[in-house]
């Protein structure tokens, strides 16, 4: 069914893809996105791999806000950050796939 050369080529492409994905993950570690709420008083910073790198909550928030409202704001800010991180991650992985398999997008 498959010739030896075809199988070797396929295995080589898979190895290339694995290396390219690892390289992409390393690049994504250095791309940051943020999501904030309450005019920046609550802020999440994630890397392109969707890892939380920073959480900022202004002291004023603790003094002037009810617990439930703070939780809702934190969820809003985090969801914004994760949405942006998903977008960055997806674009990076598509780019990686197209570079390894150039005809894939056609």
C-alpha cells in the first residue's frame, strides 16, 4: 500500500511537525495578552500558551466593592484574557502547520 519511501517521508514530516510545535510553544511563552475589567482595576495577563503570568487587583476594589461583584469582574477580565490568548495560540499553530505542510491551506 505505502512504499517504504512514502512511510519515511511521512515519519519525517511528523518529526518536523513535532519540532515546529515545540518551537511555537516557546514563542508563545513570550507573547502576552491581557484582559481587564473595572477600567483596569482588575487585570489578568496570560501568555500565548494560556498560562496566567500576572494578576492585578487595585486596592480600591477591595474597599469599595461587594464580594460577588468582584468575583463577576474577575471572571469577566479572565475570560477576555483567555479569549485573546486562544486567538493568539490558534493563529500561531495554524502558521506552524502551514509552514510544515505548505499545501494544507489550499
